[in-house]
C-alpha cells in the first residue's frame, strides 16, 4: 500500500498498556501489556474498541512487547510468542471490523514493532544504549516481522525508536518483506534529539530514503517538545509527519511506573497546533486515554480536513 492510499489526516489511538492498567489489568511484569494477549484478550479488544469509538482512524496492535527473547525469559515458548503475535492482529482486526460495521468509517490496523530496549526492562528504549551488534538488532526485528507480515494489518508501526542505529536495523529487517509499509517514530529527549542524542532531522533524512517508510515522526515523547520537533522534521522530509506524544509523565524503570503529572488537559488544543505546524498523523502514547483521543478528534474536526469514510 503506497502513501497515496492513506488519508491526508489520520487520527491515531492513544496509550495501550497504560489503558489496560487503568481498566484493572496488571501490567507490572516483564511482558507488560503483551501478557494480556494471552490472558485477557477480551480486555485488549475492549481497549481497541474504546479508541475506535473515540474517533481513531488507526489502532495499533498490542505486539509492542512481544518477542521471542522476551517470552523465553518469562518461561514461554516460541509457539507462545507466535500465538501472541497472531492474537495481537486477530484481536485488533475484530475490533476494526465491528467498528466498520457500526460507523462505516475506514479504519486502519498498524502492527506495533517496539524497540529492542523494551525487553531489557531498564528503560533502555529511551536511550538506546543496548551494547548489542547491529546484526542482532536486525535479527530481533526480522523474527517478529516474519509472523506479522502476513496478518490482517495495513502497515507496521516501528515505534519508540531511540536511535538511528536501531532505525537502520528496522529498515534492514523490513527490506526482507518488501510488500510491507511502515511508519517509523523516534522517542526524543528535547526538540531536536532522539533518546540516544541523534539529530532528529538527520534521522528523518536517512529513514525517508526507504520506499517502505510512508510516514516519519516521534512518539512517547513529552508534549512540550512536539512543536519544535515538527519544525525540525518539516524541512528534512516530504513524507507525512507522525506525532503521538505521551502524557508528559516520566517512566521510572525501577518502579515500572509512570510518575509525575499528566499534561493532556489541553490535548485537543495542542493537536490543532501540531496540525498547523505540519503533522498529519496525530494521536497519543503512554498515559493518554480514549477521552484524550476523543478531545483530539473533536478539535481537529473543527475547520480542518478529516479523512473520508
């Protein structure tokens, strides 16, 4: 599917693991939200449906934390890993199909491909200092894409990427499945740099050379940095800019919890500003809720072009 086949403006969903937790699911283990795919598929589907009802045009599967390495560490088999990857797509697709029957709106499913750091359980996804070879990173991402690439998805969400090194590993993994299209989003520490310190503009230029990448941007980054990041990205790419910040809280890796105050009270107003600066795929990440996405949708619907059904 080419970039031209996607709507000009896409409202994304919001936080997945944090929303599961808000609904009573225990996500404190090393598998985080992925454990719900095996134990609470009904709750996973409820979260997807809540975001669709809030007005999201695209939902992201619960596969962020699913990996062969991470599941093995938790005492689960390769078959369990494959089942979880397949379940993540099946559940999202079921929610999508039900929403389409109800609303008639076109709805997309993106398969979440989280960073290597997510399996380290130490917050490394926010700085990218893994100490592993580039070939190992590529193999890590390729092994999951192997089981996502044939499922009922429209694209892949290569997300929370802390470094250009890992982004390049993801691109090499994607190249083994040339029919796949993806967005790629970095997690950033300020208005110009990724978690590892790379210039976001340079990242966008490099990633934009891949024909498989249809949109580029940032996610799981504090809302306060998004304006400047969009301004940094704009001159560096001709592809749609994706932004889905977190709630502004800080991830405490030792406590495995988000701390601090949320800054999503004016999420809709912020989203309108991001759109005016050039973002076209807009949503939320950790700590944001269906209520935030509903606010965002309503704000963007006022005087701005929205996707066609």
